[in-house]
C-alpha cells in the first residue's frame, strides 16, 4: 500500500478520463535539497503542481487490469471471448496460473496509490496558495477548478474503493495518510462498511459537482461529474445487493439499488443524457456520445486495432475472439423467443445462414466469415475464417473460435506498414444503457416480479427501453420468474458485451460454474461445415474474489487471505 512518502515519477502521461486528450507532467514529491520543485512549490503552483496531483489520481483509473489499448480485456477470461494466443496473460485466469504469488491484477496497487494521493491532497488543502498568480489571465479559471478538486478527488477515492470492494470484498478503509509502519498494520474492513463509505461519499460530493464541465470556466470535460457520482452510487448498491455480497437475499438492499438507478433514469433528460445508436458507442467521435456518463479517453492511435484485427490483415494479431457461446446468446428478430441456439448442432453454412435475422447488436459486435473487414479502403476484404482461409488456421495466431472482434475496434484505422492512420478511442466506464439493466435487475429482485410497478417502472419496461431503440427493435420482454432471469442475463451479456461487465456480473451472481467452465467455440471446414466444440476452463468458487497479493500479506501480518486462496 502506498504511503505519503512514496515518489511519483516525473514524466508524461495521458489524462485518461473522457475527452481528456492532452498530456500533463506528473509531480515529484520526493523532496530533496537538490530539487527545485519542493513541497512548497508544488502547492503554490497550479498547472504543474496542484493540478497534476489531481490528474495523477485520474490516471490510475486506466489499466486497472490489462491495458485497454492493447489486446487485453477481461473478456477473454469469460464466455465472451477466447484470446488467440495461449501465451496471452489473460489466460492465467482460466488455466491455473493465478495465485496470491501471481495475482495478475494491478487493482490493489493502483487503487491504494490513488487513495493515498487523495488522502494526502485533502490533508494539504490549507497549504495550497496560488495568490501570487492573481494577475495571470488564467487565475480565475484555476481558482474555479481548485474549488472542485476536493470533491472530484473524493469521488475518485470512492471509485477506487468500489474497485477494491468488487475485487477483494473486505479491504482496509483508509482515509488519512499513513506511515509505512501504520500501513503495514491495518486490517480489512467489512464490505458493508466499504459500501456505506462509497455511498455516503457520493451523496456528499454530488451537490458540489457540475452535471457537465462544458459550461464551466475553461470548459474542460472528462472530469468527475454529479451524474458520475450518482452512477457510482447506483452500481455500488447493485453489487452490494447481489448474491455474492448479499447471501441472505435481503430485498431491502435490492430496493436501495432500484431507487438509486431510478433516480438516474428519471433525471437523464434533464441532465442531457439519452440513449444513442448502438454503433455510436465506439469510434472516433464516441467521446461526444450523449449516452456516456464517464469514460476513459485516449488520444489518436491504432494499437487496439493492431491487437484485434484478424490475422491476415497487415499487423493484425487476432486478440480477443468472440466465442460461439456469445454468438448463441443473440436472439432472432422474428419472435424473440428463440436465440442463436435455434441451430444447436453442427451447421452446413452452404444451406443455412444461422446469422440471418439475429439481433442487430450481433453484427455490430462480431466479425464472422464472409464479412468485409476492416472498413478502411486500404485493407477492406472479405474475411475468411474457414480452415485454410486467409484469416484462419493453420496460420499462427489465427482465431480459435472462427470469429473476430468488431465492437470497440475502429475499422477505419489503417495498420499497413506505410500510410497508417490513427483514431481516438473512448472506453466506457458508465453509460445510461447500463442503468436500465441495473434497474431492471434490482426491481425484479426487490419485488419478486418483472411486471411489478412499485418503483414506477417494471423490470420488463426498463429492458424494453433498450430493445426499442431505433437501430435495435427487438421483441419485447414479457417473461417473469426464472424464465425472466435467464433471458435478462442473456440480454445483459449482449448489450454490455466487451465493456468489462461480464467478468464481474457472473461473479456477483455466483454463477461461474454455470457460465465459465465450458466455453463453446466453432471451427469451419473448407467446405463451410460449422462444427461446435467445447473448451474446458478452470473454475473454482474462490475465483469470485481475487487473492490478496502475497507481497501484501508478507508486509502486513494483520491482513488475511480470501477463502480458498
């Protein structure tokens, strides 16, 4: 765990919140007699001092697991995808390479680094004084931002405690700076207290945060907003009500989650939020999307495309390949009662097109055999995933599932050796669509029915708002009971595919053995016979929580390990 005297290295970093596409220097707090940037300088200088302290915290949101601008998503540790290369680090989650000694997660270190920075800044507020700059043209803008910084930082601290809570359950709750000796003696705080802290902090800071920064002095966007605070509160309460954290099935917890989600839905229009076409959730201009509440913005690059373009596309590395398990969850447009398993066995693709009439979100998420991909004119061609095809085995690194990823991948990026092009990317943290699903799940569990209007909107009505979007138009939900649960879990997978929800959803539902042990993939023969097969993966219920890193246990004898690890 980081303490106050840990050094933040000088360097350049991208501000990794939505729309922040420019760079800041980090602050060096390792004060020595030789440095000119001492503590007094840091708190008396805005641009490269105080502000960088704040954005160093924002920067920790990025790469909590694997780098989102590379091939690595947690999707390939779920039934959404299979990583193309067996050497991919994400495979350690499913092949036995995961342990306290090899925890394969930056969450503990990243979160507590950020939390320590927040605690330090909040304690040093009285030392900030930029009055010497009052004649600078940006002085009023600086002062306005400084008024918001404490509330932004408290939001971010709550955000990182949510990350720790969902990952480890009980974790130490620290709200003051600690010496190394103090840090190495603290104990884990019960998860319910962590949840209460997050919710209380969100409620406390929300009134002071703007709903948008577009109208603030300087018009900087991408920072924590009032809406983001309400979103964090709602998601936290949903997780806290879920079986993993609510083993007694307390309906009051579900009711609190439903109320928090409903507040967002009721106020969305006033805040300027609205659902967007599904295809607009990613791409060069996604940062302008009115559905986004909070996200991670990246400057222009094509690293993600190189990582996930098919083998055979110049500089493509296959990356996260959607599974047949995922494909089989997309419903058909005709009646909504059957889904991709309408053709459950092997399929002669010369006679049957199993993809015809599937939910439009399928074609927007998955690249299949015969699709023209990528879309840029320099590389556009029909993809061949049949054995011996241009983008298939036996080429090393070709898709092991017969599919490639489209969602989040910008097909306009050119990745040839010459004349490459780059595009902006935005990774979703919170968006409006999630909270229709969160509300539906919460109200169903709070009332016991998908058609109960106690909270003003039934669970089915909430799901159908998403399905009624102009570019989706899927048949309405009408189910109830266990049939509703099964269909809802399918809908959540489809709507939020590759947005890093599935890894956590299945864990909080305690359904890892059901969804993650046996994954369906497909192979397509040269004469277009699609054959399903099963990939067995390791699953143990201890995987619902991450192991506490062994290095932390060695430093602090008061920490205890999660069960089973």
